[in-house]
C-alpha cells in the first residue's frame, strides 16, 4: 500500500470515528430534571405543566414558569395508562406524541462491528510490522547485545601493536583495574565502554 493510500485510509477512519462519537454522545438541547411519574401527574393535575411530549413510556416536557422556575423534566411511566390520559385531557398542557427515537441502521451496524474492526486493525498492523521489520515489531526492551561466534575474527594486542594510542589506552585501563583507588583519589573514573 502506498503512503498516500495509507494517509487517506487513516483520515477516513478518523472522520468516521469522530462522526460516530459525536453522534453517540450528542447532548440534549436542554437539561432535563428527572421527576417521578406520580410527581409528574400531580403537576399536570394542578395545571403546572406547559407542554408534554410522549414517546411510548417516556414523558418529557416543561413546567410553567410559576412552578419549579419553568424547568424541563423527563420521567418514565406506563405506556397506556387510562388514569394518565384522563388527567391529560383535563389539563391545559400542550400534548404531542412522537415515535421513539430509533438509531439508524448504519449506526447500529457500525457500533456493533467497531470493536471487531479495531481488533482486526491492530492485528493487521502488528502482522505488517513483523513482516517488514524482520520480527522486530514486538521487540520492546530487548537487549541489543550480540554474541560472538567462533568464526568471527577477534582483535588481539598483536593487531594493534603498531598503534601507540591504542596501546596507551589499554595500559591505562589495566592500571585502573589493578589499582582503582589511585585514580578515584584524583577524580578519575573508568572510561565508557569498558
């Protein structure tokens, strides 16, 4: 897959996720106080309710300004209550019936398949990393030390015999290992890499 296709696919996934998250957590336009069904019915009887929206067993609406500062409310009650409908008929509240809000089919499918798609995406990502990186995708914290085999050439003192700097450095390390107190008194430490 080319780099441009990867970025386009990434942007499509980000846009779809953000749309589904925004739609899922979409806030209601007004804050609604939860009240009990009996409190709701008594407020309707006292003609303190301005409007009512009925969706099956869910009742939403607005109290009059003189009652509870005209706040919005919601409650759950029976679907077909004769007593409630008698009280509604006697009240002066505006009553509106609505169908229950249904989640679109595409959103239901997206929500139900999203966890599996994410797991498949992570699996696909790690498999690609393993194939590309030669098995280094899951090598978090592995040691970079290498084992020397018998076939590899070893460097000896004879190999660096003509180089005076190498000889001096090796002699200093040997002196340090023989008598480290002598060097630590002067503030010396063992060289890095030794």
